[in-house]
């Protein structure tokens, strides 16, 4: 019986190790990716979180009480509920982390555009060293001609820099910097209110027709 319990303990520890390895890699990948409102890789965390919690509880219970769970079904249900909530929190964490990293990298681009106003279009912004290095690792679904899909809208004293973002569904998302409010914003494209507000703002500006930008030409699904 003791050997059987030891085998169970080793099995739980092995599963826990696998969950931690895959989970940490997925967290790193999502946290350092192009800004997103979720992507399909989040489902990996959604699956792993309840499994991780169950086996973590199983090991802890055995080490404390020297015997396996008695009510496995109850613990399984509890692990599932808490695990789903935990995965949701992890998704929010990765969204915030990826956005903040993006903002840090792209701050020199905003500063350069401000310096070039009211004629901001003819600058090779993507050749800035940190931006070029960052863009070399972004997902192919948000790039075109080697640059992020997006554009620059401007008038004499205002501008909007925008890029398409990744999403957990086919609508995609949009990340943009508006010089009037001086901050980056990110919204999912199925958010009708945010999308309409951006479109109304866009109509008051003109677009840069420059080889330095790769504006979207068709609706694209992002994953």
C-alpha cells in the first residue's frame, strides 16, 4: 500500500512538473508577444490551471496526512472552478505585460513623430534599433512587408499611430496612440462603441501614404 501511494505521489509530481514547464513557457510567450486581447494559446492555460491545482492539492494533502484524497470528485470540481478563474487572471496579466512592454519599446517612435510634426510621414521609424529588434519576433499574422500592419493619421498638430493587434477571436483588436489624450489604448474589434469612436476620430485626420507604413487593406483574422 505504501509503495502504491509513493507511485501516486511520483505521478502527481511528474504531472505537476509538466504543467509548470508548459505553463511557464506559455506565460512567457504571451507576456512578451505583440499586444493582444487574448489568443488561442490562452486555452493551454485554461486546460493546465485546473490540472495544476488538483495535483498540487493532491501532493500537499498526501505530505500532510500521509494518505490520498478521500473525496476526489469534490476536489476535482473545486480545482476546475478555481483553475478557470486563475487562468482568467493569468490572461489579464499577460495582456497587461505585453502592452506595457510594447509601450516601452515604441515610446521613441512617438517622440520622433512629435518632433516631425506637422510633416511626420517620411521618417523610417521602424529602423529605430529597439523597435527593429522587437518587431523581428512578432507574430506573422500582424505583419506585412516586414512591418507591423498599421498606419499614421495626422493633421497640423495632432496624430494617431495605430496597429492591428491579436485577439482570442477572429475579429482581432486595435492598439493606438492618440496625441490628444497622450496614451495608448487597446480594444477588441467586436467592441462596437470603441470601434465607432476610433472611426469618428480617424475621419478627422489624413493618412500617411508612405512606404514606411503598412496599412491594412482587407479584413484579417488574428489568432
